[in-house]
């Protein structure tokens, strides 16, 4: 019955330890969650910084590739202009071609383009008359090279600027495998083509390892415009020749990169050969490291690989960003610090509560002292008044304790008090309060307990302690009386029990139960 009454009440010890335990758990949770969050934030920060850097590198590579493509397209425009010259006239002489080429202003408008020329098809039966006409047109030493008879010749007729020591004038492309296939591809497709790697005439005197890689552009020219659907046979029938342009790979790359900020290096690699660099900007640059970006560049049927990497001074290398390790370390440190502070607060609180407990605990018996009793009793009366539940107070006194002390000594008396307090504590509910009221007198607070149950508990207490007997006085609170009045009634009931022969429990006047059967006193 008493257990049922106290089921809804939180034990005093549980109330005292629940919050510290929860706060300790919260401190650990703060530290663990903070560390995990720091790892996630650091990873997110690293990913964000990396993504932004990669986006910047990608944008730079794309922009540079567009500049390189535009530079090559600019070279093609010069050859398309030459193509228009032949479409506009049935016959173009040397003087007319040179005047046109000078008007292009190659050095300023097409930097890096070494020269433009005209190459046409000559059959073996036309070769002699063709050479004679060309000599008469201002080239008295003109001849087809290399010497030897061939069924067909692809001969360079005009070249501007004309540099006698390095001119390709008269050269037969059918004897040069690096350009032959692309010449015929341009003729048969009607599209601009780019030759294989070659060497300009003026560079052939250099040691082979020092010869810069060069290319030739070919724009096919027909007697009239042909649509994309024209057959190969139709194209060959109307074919006149090729407008050509020569450039060194290094000069071309320098020209293309000249208009851009000089903070990104690039390698130009020819995928059609072995993928090794044919030029770089700046000269000697090699792309390496984690910031390399690859872009493909396709022109004239030829595929190149452009490899970019930032140069010293590039913002990607110089900008100061907070390293992810710092973000992680800071987050972990703050998390551990917060957890430690919370843990420290818990420990300080526990220490404070321990001091408070010691201040409210009897040093000999370990039960509550008079101070704790004086604090708890008014609080419980107020709670009982709000809830309407009953409350009882029991006062206990060891019988003939002074005689026991005189016979056995004070140390034995102390041991008896400790043993009696432990025995009584074991017979009480967790919600009850046992306090040492003074000397050998103890008090018990029984919340949520009526007079009948209080007398049952008193009887359990009376028989619990070892060696000596005790007398008990029980008083039930009437819901109105003051603390002192309630304790005084319990005290009078205790004295009544002693007067009736000791070793018994008595209810204070006003209780609804009769005193329990008295037992013969033992002392």
C-alpha cells in the first residue's frame, strides 16, 4: 500500500543525480558532435575551396583554348582572302599576288604566320612550259625541286614574303610526305587542313635537335564554289590549287597567348604523333602538379592537346585561404573546449552539491541532519497542501541510550547509532526522509502517507535496530497546523510511548488509529 502511494514520486537521490548525469552526457555529446561537425565542416570547406580553385582553373583553360583557336582561325582568314583572289580572277600573276599579300600586313594582322603562298598541280607534260612561264614572270632561276620526272607535281608557285635563302618556291609537295596527305585531303574534302609536323625551309640549316616544329595550312581553291555535297570527282575536276600558310608552332603559341595575362603556362602537344610537346609558353614550360588542366584543340583535321598549369604569381597559387586542417583543428579545439567547460561546470556543480550534502548530512550516521530536516519539512508540508495528499511525522528515540553509553563506552554508542540509522533507512521508502534530530533522537518524514500506513512503518522501524529498543511517536498533519505544532504533537506522542513502558509506537492525539499493541519494555 505504501509502495503504491509513492510510485509517482521521484526519489530524492534520483532527483539529485539525474541532472548531473544528463549534463555529463550532454558534455560528451557536445564534444563528439562538435568533432564530427568539425570534420564535416572542414571537409565541406576543403571541397568548396577545391571546387572554386578548379572552376577558376577550368575557366582559365577554356579561355586560353578559345584564344588559341581564334589565332589559328585568324591564320585561316588570311588564306581565305587569298582564295578569294583566285575566285575573282581567271589568272593571277606574281606582281598581283605580291601586291595582295603586302596588303594583308602579315606581321601586324597575322603575327606568327611566316608567309603565305600558292601551290598548284602541274602534270609532267606541262612541266617544261610551266617552268618557262614562271621564269618569264619574274623568277629567272625557278625550277621544280627535288629534280626528277614524276607524273604530277604539287608545286609552290608564289611565296610571300620572298626570302631567297629560305624560300620554298618550286618545291614539289609530292616529294614531302609530311604535307602530301593533307594536301590531297583538302583537295578532296573542300575543307581547310593542317599538315603533319614539318620544318620551314629557313630552319633546315639548324641542327636537327634545334629545328622548331612547324605546320602548313592548306585552303583548297576551285574554279567555282562547290557545296558540301559535291563529290570527290567533281572537286578534282574543278580544282585549281591551294592557298598555303606556314608557321612555327612556338611562334603561333606565343601569338595566341600574347593577349592573355601571363600567369598561366601551356604546352602544345601533337596527339597525331607521340603526344610530346611541340611548343610551350613560356619557352621551356612543362605542366606538372595537381593544378594541371587538359583541353583538346582540333583544327584542320588535326588534334592537339593543350596542357595548362598556373605560373608563379598566379592568384590560384598566391591567394591566402584558410587550410582545411586549420578549420578542422579549430572546430575540434572549440568542441573539446565547450565539452570540457560543460564537464567542468558539472563537476563544480557536483562538488557544490557534495558540499551541500555534507552540510545537510549527519557526520556520524550518514543520514540527514537537523538542518536538512528543518529545510525539508516545510517544503513537504507546502507540497502536501497543494496536492491534498496526507503527510505524517515520526520521532524515534533509542531507549536507555545513556545507560548503554555508560556501560559500553561512547564508541560503542556511536556504533549503535550508526547501525540503528542504517537499519531504519533500510525499512523506509525512497521518498521518505530519515534525519538525526538530536543525540539519540531521530525523525522520519513520511510524505504521501496516511496515519494507518505511518503506524505500520513505525512498527517496522521499532523492530529494525539491533541490541536496544526504541520508542516512536507518530503525528499526522491535519493540513493546517504549523511545523512546530506538528513536531510538538509527534514529540508528545513519543513521550507517551516512553511513559507507557517504552519499546512501542504511539499516535499523537487527533490521529485516526489506535496505538499499536505495546510490547514489554526491554530497558
